[in-house]
C-alpha cells in the first residue's frame, strides 16, 4: 500500500490518495479531497492498471482523462501526486517525497 497527501496550493485543498496493489498490476485507489473537482475525479478512478497508466504518453490514460474532464486548473499538482502514488504502490518506484517551491521576486 502507498499513500499520498497532496497540498494543492493557494486553493487550500488537500488530496489524499490510498493505493493498494493487487494482481496483474492492478491498483485499487481511494481518493478523498475537500476539492469538489477531485471528488468527481475520485468517482471515476477506483482501479487502475499501473503498467498501462505509468507507461502511457503524457496526458493519456484514465488518471489524466479524469483530471482533464473535471479539473479547471491544469497546473494543479494533484494529478502528478496520484500518478506517483500509483507508481509506488505498484512497485515501479520507491517512496520519496517530492515538492514544488514557488517564490516571486
């Protein structure tokens, strides 16, 4: 099992991801969020084929399709956080924190 907690930024929303790997690289997802867009995304993403998802071209696959359909913010880091959590759950990457730090001068 892998878990991810994505703090989206100035909107103040948090996306929580629980991913459990099963047979044939299938990963069951449980996504919860106070963001209404990610609540819709969560309804479409219950099980993912990790190999098919991770080795797709950028912006293809079930995760990106659900994100494109329901999120009005293309810069939201939630989608990459979901992808990284799937990758770790499936054993395709090691668990490691990632971050984005933005400043304006």
